[in-house]
């Protein structure tokens, strides 16, 4: 059985999560952010390794990770970020691989892999097409200010920590512009998905393989 896999990514505060939600009636969604939370649940191997690496000060009272504290540590120290990514990213890939395979085995024609760092982690080298959710810089800054209550310096730091939007535009197969209201976004999604659906399967179909094959694209 063969299943089409579509990548979905975007910049911070561009509306990627909203697009994923609106696509959920067209495809099975595998959300890298959700997987990232699952693998660091208390007692999981990634949780134990994070605590051993960063200390118990990154834990909340209920022993879950204090994501705010951990985010602050890795945001301010690139080496700490690399250590965290080395713990989490391989486990996210393994879990995503399993979820994609399960969805395909259940008969899914389309699976959307929703990953904020899709280009940064070079997932686009095997997964096509990639849909980017983008917006104008001024709108992105306003959303960050209103949603996350960030000042201008914090907004600058968050934006600098990501691949520039223009660079992502150049890497994407399709771009959904999210500069307006929900109705406008819904129309843009429908138009983009019609183009995705029309793509020749021979270029973009993802074949199911044995999980032990060394050339599996999610390995």
C-alpha cells in the first residue's frame, strides 16, 4: 500500500496550527509538536535523559517538564539547544515514522506531517510537496505581540532563531498566505489542496517500507 505524505510547515505565529486543523478532514495529521510532548512525558526515556542532562530544576512540581524554564535555557545557549535536540529529534522521527506507517496501513490516502522545523531539519529532502504557511512580517510581529505578550526585543530574538521566511518561501512547493481572516484562509487552503491533490503520484508518493531498512526516509 502506498500513501502520499505532504509536509506542512510555517514560521512562528503564521497560523500553521490553524491550517493543520482545517486540513484534518482531508488528511491524517501527524503533528511533530504533539509527538515532542508525548516523548518527554514523565518516566519516558527522553524525559529521563533531559533531567540527567539539565537537572531537576527543569521539572515542575508534578514532575513534568517545565517547558518555560527549558525553553529559556536552550534559547540563551546554543550548545544546550543542540543537546536537547540530540535527545528529542531522533525519538520524534521514530515516532513519526510509526504514526505515518500506521495511518497508511489504516488506508489513509494523504498524511500531513506538520513540523515547524521541517526545512531546518532537512525533512524536505525526502518529503514532497511541502506547504508553507506564511504571512507578512508586520502581521507576524503583531500576532507575537498580542498572542505571547512579547516586547520588540523578544520578538526579534524569536524571529532570528528561525530560518528567514523568504528562505522558506524559496524551499516550499506551495505557500498559503495567511494575512487575513479565517474565511480568506479557508479559501486559500482549498485552492492549495486542490493543487496538491492534482500532483502526479509518481513524484510524491511515499512507499511503506520495513522499519529496519537503512534508507527509510525518516531514519
